[in-house]
C-alpha cells in the first residue's frame, strides 16, 4: 500500500512539473537548468517503474525551489542528488525481493 502512495504522490508531483524558465546569461543557470531537466526525466522514469523514492522526490523539490530563487549551485547539487536517487530506485527493481523465493 505504501508503494502505491509513493507512486501516486510521484505522479502528482510530475504532473505539475514544467520546464524551468530559460536562462538569461546568469552564471551557472544553464548547468542548473540542464541538471534540473535531467532530474525531472529520471523522476518520471522512476515513477513509470514504480520505483520512486521519497528522498528523490524531496531532492527534486529542493532543486526546483533553489532554481526559483536563483541559487543555481544549490539547484545543481539537489538536482544531481534527485537524479542519482531516482536511478538507484530504478536499479533496485532489478534485484529479487529478500528473502529470495525457494525453488
């Protein structure tokens, strides 16, 4: 049941996701924007795999908030963390549940 809640919460979060605004020559904005777009894509993929971790979702929210306040270094770090956590969640689906079923 908890997994369903996390997946639905992730879908709701992705539903309001929009591309970050374009950069206007501000230092670090382009790399932060690229990291944020990559994290958004990874989160969407994790949702499709039903593998979204709440920590990944929280990191994405932090990245969006930092980007909105023009703290591009923090946005880049948080987006990279969200991307990594989403990828780890997806990778976790490739492992058999513990304990492994007996043959």
